[in-house]
């Protein structure tokens, strides 16, 4: 009798499970606003259902898929919901889901050319398209990674090696208070202390201030410090502010420093005409982080790191540089024109993450992406206009790339701790009501509401409804506060 190899299923069962998986995927992706924006579950509740013993015997795959899709996977935030404005939502897209399944089936690994020539070629062409989409010069090159944090880490490691060699003594890095924590974490990983990161207060538009930066660099040099790296942010996560790239590039050129731009949130805006104007100077950075799993609508995980001189990645990461007695790798050593992408970053075996962007760009065309990014900018402007017109709402910062911040301010309540705690309570109330998802952030030490408007499923109506909802929740909270103040101080 013919026996099947271990860990395989007969083709008819594969087909049946595959059809069911596709149905579940299509249902999930078409939930829209009929689905929940957030499914809150306690640890206890989820443990009850899912903290099971290791399964010693196999079960029916279709049943397992259904159980996953009904119970565990939907728990949490639904970032593709049109009223999800929290953090940095992504919508995902169907070709990308299929791309992830295909690369898994074909065991694609764009690490060494010999092992994954086709996948490597697909990654290289996707990188070029991304470069062209954003109007970056032809010299930029790099690779796809898991996300913005690892893109930052990869770029900062190359910057350290290029400018410091092996000696980190007295090295100094500059960013503003608005930079993302992944920058500080990356510096920690590559061996710099927190004291070596100079965190500057931002200007009145919450941007890194080039004059202050230049001044601080001079002081640090006078004090024996070794400035080597400036980190600019393209679209700060808090308010969407864009650091002035051209002026920062001037400072860095003059001082011989590396300019890294963390564009995890905002670099995609360069796909549009007005975004490109806001990002003037983009081509002058030494390295750039992008996060297609944010504003290029890809499912997790897809980040990207690009360097103006990509060979600097190779100098840091080439397997040959870190040679041990690993003769077994010799057959896959790269020959000139046929690159091993595992030489350009910290991973040897790597997935073909690029394929989801490749397939979605091919399916929808670059113009659909440009329009979708543009819509996110328009929606932020639309929200800012409504906030400006409403007597009980006020903007907390100027509208940034796909981000607005605001306060609900009842008549007569001045800025201060009461107004701050009202915003925090308001955000909680909105979460509990389950109509929309927004978060709070801190702007100049004050608690404010934050909405990220880059979800392509969101329309102006969803913004209008959400702002109305915020006002309604705010009025209810303010009325309750007044009633309890009246009870505490009767006759006042
Ligand atoms: C999201 C974000 C990151 C981190 O990216 P991940 O993909 O979450 O690792 C870094 N910088 C900025 C500005 C971000 O918005």
C-alpha cells in the first residue's frame, strides 16, 4: 500500500481546505463597517479557549480554519475598519494575501542567488518600483525587512560602521523628542548608550530644528564629542510632522554627518505630487526607512530600508565579512551581477516579503496607490477643517502627514490637568462605545486626541461621523462632570 510522506494531505483535502480558507479570507476582507472596529477580550477569556495542551493527534483542517477565523484571529483591533484611526492602520489587500500564500508554497527565499534567483529578481524589481514611486534617485538600493524598526536598525548599523569604524567612544546621535522609540532601541542594540543620543526639543511646528541642531553639534565637538548621525522623521507618529530634510541635509553635509530619515509613517506621501513637495530634500538623505505595511496598504510584515550607497549595507552585513569556518556556504557565494540579498542585511534565510507589494502594484497599478495615498492626505485636511470650524473642538497641532490631533474643549474649561484628563477619558469612552477607534498622544506635554487618516477604506463621511461621535461623547462627559461638581459643592 502506498503511504503518504509525513506532514502532507491528499490533494482533495487540500482543495477543500483551500476553498474554505479563501471563503474565510474574502468574508473577513469585506467586513467593512459592518464588522467591529475593536474586539476586546481578556487574557482569562482567551486562555479559556486557547491555552490547550499540545495536540498529539491531528484534527480536521477545515474545522481548525473556521475556529481560528471565528474566535482568535478577530480578537483585537480591525485596522481596516473605515473608522479605525488608532496608531497607524493598514488596510491590507487581497493580492497581497495571495502573494504571501504563494511564497510560502514555493518556499521562496531571496537570500542567495543560487537558492532563490527568481525571488531575488522579484525583490530587486519591486525595490526599483518603490524607488520610482517615491521619486528617489536611481542610486538608492537596499532590501525589504520585517518593518520600520528593523529598517531603522539596519540603516543605523551601516551608519555606525561607515562613520565610526569600531570605536563608539564619545559618538553622538541627534534626533528630536518626536522621533520614534525604535530609534533609541536600535542605538541600544548597536552599542550606544542613552547618553550618546542627544534628544532635542522640536520647533513650534514640532519639527527637528536645524539651527538648534547645528549649535548643539558645535558644542558637542568642542566638548570632545564625535557627532556622526542625525535622525530625521518623515511624519512623526504623534502628529505627522515632517522634519525639514533639505535644511538638515545642509547641516549634515557641512558637518560630515550621516542623515537617516525615518519615513515609516510618512515616506509613502512622496508617491503624490503634494507629498513630494512636503518632502523636499528626500533625495539628499543617506538612508531611508519605509513601511509598506503602513501607508502602502500591505499586510504585516513589510518594511524597507534604502541607502544612497547600498554597498554600505554590504560592507556591514556581507556574510564573507563575518566568515567563520562555514565552508558549506561557499557554493552559494555571489558572483558579481547576481547578488545575494543576505549580504545586505542581518538575515540569511529571508522570506519574499516583496511579493505582496509586487502583486498589488501589478494588480491595481501605481496610480491606484498614488490616489489612495493622496486620499489619506485629503482626509487629514478635511478633518482639520471640521475641527477648526467646530466651537467645541480645537486642533492641537497643525495637520501632519495623514495625522490630526485635537481636543474636545467644553465652553469655559481652560487648558490644564482637567482638560487633559477629559481627553483621556474621552478616548476611553470612544473605545468602549465601539463606534470608532482613536487614541491619545502627548503634544507639548498635554494629552490630546489623535486620528490617523490613511486607511483607504475611510471616506469623508467616516471622518464626519467620528468627529460628531467625539463631540457627543465629550458633551456627555462634560455634563456628568458638571453634575458631580454640583453635588460635591451644592449651591456653587
Ligand atoms: C511605526 C513606526 C516605526 C516602527 O515601525 P514598525 O513597522 O512598527 O516596526 C518607526 N518609526 C516611525 C516614525 C513609525 O511610525
